[in-house]
């Protein structure tokens, strides 16, 4: 089952390359939906009471080096697998307006990236995990570099170099562990516990994952990558690729180096809180909508790190749920920016205003994603942040108090963005009021509201924002046993 989920997108990519260009989007959509359907079957058969890995598939790969092909899913990786399988069809569906040239290559790359990210969340062999981890870099590098904005080459190179630098450190650590443990099997290495207090190996993994999250001070590649990426690329980057880093911290750092994690936790908590406040303050200073949301990601991912290194059940469970929440709400915000960019060809808030009057459906969709990101009760963001702060308070009340300031700042910059773009008067209206008809050119004149295609990509995200906000128990139930086992 897990191999099917992981490799159906590869089959789709091969078909896209072999068949005509006109079929590429349809094949990509069918392949990603097929992967999602199989993921739903795994979710349906998942036993919440079992703490260990389920649906395990194993086969020898390079036996002389102790390397095997091994996949499995537990309560920690289950929801990240589901998020990945859910987001990719939405991103592919949203690509039709944003991607006009070289569609065959584009859709094939998106499907290859889906396989790589699913492989990261499901791998139970350290070498196999590394192969998927590195492979996920390549499609995103080309998606930003070929279909991005004006500074796309700079942004894609920066993304690649940063992530590659961290990956090299992790590869060295994996080789050291594999040679000393005489196996690359994740479960066997956890049982051996040979490196539980090894700070240098802990740091090698932690830096690789911190770059991917990205944590302060490794965050500077993210705003450039987000701003230059095409809309579907930004959605995938925010919703799925950043979670590879936070997942890695839970799966590898906490499990393989428990004593080193305890020792280093205070530093990670301090860096997380600095990231929360720094991201929020810098977001407030942005005039470009996409850059504002990119810095909001730095801030929101800080809460996830805070939850992980609280190292208690509430904190870690809240962090896992918040990974899903961030994927839904921030992915939705990037869709919202893409919709208006396709119409106005600008993301500058100063060139907008009064869009609610012209596009009420768009205004409503955008408001729901903004409120989800702000953490309004009854929406998903509130549940995740509340549970994280509960867990963090048990660990360190002072730093938790500082982190809550980030929630207030988040409401300030996101609602200010909303006010500038959607409320008040548009530039053309303001010009008319002063009697200067036609002197101020405004791209917002004669805008069409969201069409059915755009609504179809936003509505599934909105449904789950409400579902998690109102009924999050199934999510916690599925992860509870696995998180409990990890923290023992």
C-alpha cells in the first residue's frame, strides 16, 4: 500500500513524458488523486492504539552495507502522508492558470516531487530516507528556476545551496551511524541507542532540518524562494516541503539522540521564540503580499519548533497538528495571492484596495485563510497553537509568554494586510473622488471574481480548516500512542 502511494506519481510522470502535451495536466491530476485515494485506504485501516509502525514493507536493497528498502507509517507520519497526498492534487489543479509553457516537464516534475516527499515521510531506512530527501530538492529547484519570477535563478540557487549544505552534514552523520551500528535500519538504530548523547551527530541532523524548516537564523532562503516561485510551487513549498524539516526533528533528533535533545532543547526553544518574533516583525514591514506570507511562515514554523522541543506529549502533538494547520492555511494564503496576481500582475498592497466591493467571494475566501492563520477559535490554527503553548508552558513559562506575543503580532500584520487589500477604497475610486478621472491607472478596474476552478482549489482547504478547528480529536487520537512511545 505504501509503495503504491509513493510511486503512483512516478508512473504518472512517465506517462506524461510519453503521451501528448494536452493530456499532461489530466494525467498529473489523476495520478495524484489515485495516490490520495490509496492514502485514504491506509488511514481507514490505521490502528490508533498501536504505537509502532504499520503497513511495513521491507526488502533487501544493498545488503552488504545493511541498506534495505523499508517503508512504514505511524501516528507521527500518518497525517504528514495525508497532507502531502491532499495538497498535491490541489496544487496541480491550481496550476492551469499559473503555468502556460513547457507543461509536460512541469507536471512531470511536480509528480516526481510528490514521490520524493512521500518517501521522506514513509522511509524507515536512513539511506533510503536520504535518497528521497535529496531527490525532493531537484524538482523544486527547476520549478522555481524555470517558471518563477524575475529573480528566479538567484532564488533557486540560494534554495539549492542552503538545503544542500545541510544535507551534506546529515549524510556524514548517517554514514557514521550506519557504519558504527552496522545497519541503516531506523528502528534498529533507535533500539541500539549508541548515539543518544552524541551532540555532534545531533547537530548535524538538527542543522539540516533547521535549514529546511527554516529556523532562525537559517531562514533567509525562504522569502526569495516563495516570492519567485510560481503559485503552485509556493503552495507545495509552504504546505509540504517545510514540514520535512520539522518532521525530521521529531523522527530523528528526538528518537535517535534523546539525551542530546534534552541538553540542546533550551537553545532550540530560544531560537524558536526569536524566529516567532523576528518573522512577525519583519512580516509587518513588507509591502509585497507574498513576502509578508513568507515571513509569516518563519514565525508560524517557530511555534512548531517550540512544541517539538518542549519534549512533552502536549507540545509534540500540538506541533504535529500545527504542521498540518500551517500547510492548509498558509497554502491557502499563497493561493489567494496567486488569484489576484493573475488578474492584476502585482502583489504590492499599495496598488490594491477596496477589492471586497469588486470581488466579494474572493474577499470571503481570503478572510477565512487569514483568520485561520491568525488562530481564531473554531478554525484550525487556534487548536494547534493552544496545545503547543500548553506543552511549552510546562517546559518554560517565560519563553512561552514571549511566544504568545507572536500571536498578537500575527493578528496585526495579517489583518493589516487584509485591510489594505480588501477594505477602504480602491485606487481608481480614490482618484474619481478627487475629480482626476483616469489620471490614476488602477489594475483593479473591472476585476472578475473567483471562477469555479479557483473556488475548487480553495474550498477543500477551507473545509479542513473548519473540521480541524471544530473536531480535532481524531487527529490527536491517531498520533497519541506513537508520540507517547517516542517520548518514553
